[in-house]
C-alpha cells in the first residue's frame, strides 16, 4: 500500500506537470472503479497521472520502482473483470493524453499508435486508406488500444478475423524499473527469438506498460450485409452456425441473442426487434460485391432449412446501423433492469455451446438472477449479462455462487474462464482450477522476472 500520497503527488507533478495530475478525493474514487461495478473504500488510488510521452512513463516507473509504489495502467476503464482496480492503491496512469495515430503505412499494411487511441477512431482513420482494423470490443466508441492490448480484446469480428493478439506485431513497453523495451518489429513475419510481443498482449498491465504499438492492418472488405435471423429453438441456432461454416462461408460476425436479451433491448431501445422468438443470430457477411449475393442467398437457404421463422436484412446504411445499435445496446439495456449489471465471459469449443447456454440458464434461474444471454456463438464465447443489486447481500451471495458454478460448467465442457474479458481480480480466485499447475507456475515466474517488486497492477490474474 502506498503510504505518503502527498509526496507521490508532488513527484508526479514534477514528472508530468500540474496539468497532468489529479488528486482530489472524488477524482481518486472515480478512478478506483471500472465497469465491473466494484468499489472498495480501502482500495483507492493515491494519485492519477496523465503522461504525454514514454519518457514521462519511464520516469514514473523509475520512481515507483525505487519506492515500491503500485502502478495501474488504465485506458478507458471499461474492464468488466476488475482489471483496472487499484487493489493496493498507488499511481493510476491514464493514457488519454497519449492518443496519437503516429503513422498509417498503406504499402506495408501497418499503423503505429499510442495506447490512448480510441478503437473506433483508429478504425475510421485506416478506412480512409481502404484498410481495416477488425478487433472491435463492442464498446469501440470509448475503449482504447492500450486496453485492447491489455486484455487481448475480441468482439464480434473475432470469428473471421481473430482478436487483438492477431494484429499486434510490435510493442514499446516501459518495464517495472523504468527501462524501455521493444518487443518485435514492423515486419510481417518475424521469428527472431521468442515472441515477446504476445507475452505482453493480454497480460493486463501486469508485466509492463505499453507506450506504443505497431498494428497489422488488412485490406477493407468491399461490401458487407447484416441480418437478424430469428429461431424458436436454441438448438436450431447452433445447427445453423455449423451449416453455414460447412458450406464454406465464414461470416464476419455471427452473434447469438437469447429471448431475454431481445426483449430487454426492444423494451428500452425499440428498433423493431421481434420479442416472441427464442433466440436470434446476428449475421454479418463481407467480401467482394460480386460474391456477396451468393453468400447471402446460401445463408438465407440454410436459416430457412433450420426453421428460422423470420429474417430481417438491412437494406440501407441506416437499417444496418440500427441493427448494430440494437446489438451494442444489450449490456446497457440489461443495466436498466436493476442498479447493477455484471457480465461473464466463459468460452467453450463450439460443439458444446447449446449445453453451455442451457446450463447458464439453469444456474441463473436456480439462483434467481435476471439474466440476458448473448455472445459470439461462432467462437463458443457466451456473455450472460446479469442484472442485480450488488448491495443486496442475498443477491450478491447468489451471484458469487452462480459464478463459481458457471466456471465449473465451462471447465467441464473443455472451456475456459474468459474468451476476451480477461481475469482481473474477479476471476483470479478460480485460476488455479482453470490452468495446468506447471503452466501456472511458469506464469508466476514470468511475472516475478518482469516485476520483481510486484508493483505492476498487483492482485490481478493470480
Ligand atoms: C458494454 C461492454 C461491452 C464489452 N464488449 C466486449 C467485447 O465484445 N469484446 C471484448 O473483448 N471486450 C468487451 N468488453 C470488455 C472491455 O471493455 C474491453 O476488453 C476493452 O477493450 C477494454 O478497453 P479499455 O480501454 O476500457 O481498457 P481498460 O479497461 O482501461 O484496461 C484494460 C486492461 O488493460 C490494461 N492497460 C490499459 N492500458 C494499458 C497500457 N498502456 N499498457 C499496459 N496495460 C494497459 C489495464 O491495466 C487493464 O488491465 C466490454 C465491456 C463493456 C462495458
């Protein structure tokens, strides 16, 4: 625990200037929570600092290392696993002021960015060059590249295009003692030694602090088409997904929304979603203009064969946008059902998806939890969004028990605790059951090697 926050604040002001430091009580409290809905008055940051360049980050780390002060890197703070919580107080580094897109290199298909770049801004900028950065953590209007790297964020495009880890080719990282390291290169291929870049992607700020990234880009698909296909049974959605894939089509998005999700979205953000169906698949296809009709007709044929009772296809940009706004509203709409909403992120091999979804429904109904289930069915990755009042001890206790059963269920189906949200401090209590013990012991040794004083985002993952 950091002791003397006046001294730390003065030091941060010396390093970054007064305009880049926050230390009022309210500001410290605001930075001691994230989208996980957790706030513990005993776990509050001592100071918030907004560095403007890598040298300032390096100086912050040199000071923190010498004085054993915890440091939590933070992007937009939308983590839903408590990955940004300052569990031991200390310095929170906010990257909002390191938000430059330094270069977009069309010929070599990469860009160089600072960690505070907002994901949607990057997508829009590269589109001007007919390029595409696919990872989309669903809240791309606010979340930042630094957070995407910290969690290896995925999102709806992962099924076809992969997640953040598939696009990061080089990182500039400030280490716990303030030294600066480059992990890779701007080359499309690189096996010059160990793959250090990937070690940092998804490490939740526990191994080093990213101050610059080189990101691979791909050519932008010429056209896309979006549709909602409704079904009266969960099984039919799963069969449909498998049929689409076995017909050699890879949709750019294939997401599942259950009946509660469809109803909740339509109740709070009406956009014409059908409320009487058991489930819907949001399907997006993309590619060349000459090919899109063929893909589309095949998908319609497959959906109908598998008893889809209704299909809504966007025929204008506005309709397309409306479908996407509905889909992106699922978390926000669920949040209107109770004072809090929490979300989980288990992932299983796709063949086990129906068993997983049915199991989640059963667990949540047994614990009386209002649950809207949606997820990236193509990846086997399901998000139960649970609306509850975390101040109510019975509801809180029920949620904790349900969560543990959910993890056990996922593991019993050869699954994992997280497909894209990470572990943070919310799932760390279960990590030793989820990982091979030798693997876990190597992870802990890696943490010790990079962060011998345990100052980088402590109490996360393990
Ligand atoms: C409504 C909603 C929908 C979501 N949907 C998805 C989804 O579909 N897919 C998905 O993958 N996630 C999703 N998430 C989870 C989360 O928002 C994303 O993973 C997002 O990418 C996190 O970005 P952020 O900028 O908020 O990062 P933060 O939450 O600020 O940080 C995330 C992690 O990265 C670390 N970090 C931040 N900056 C740095 C840095 N410079 N160097 C090193 N570490 C750093 C932090 O310490 C933390 O561990 C969703 C969350 C919400 C609230």
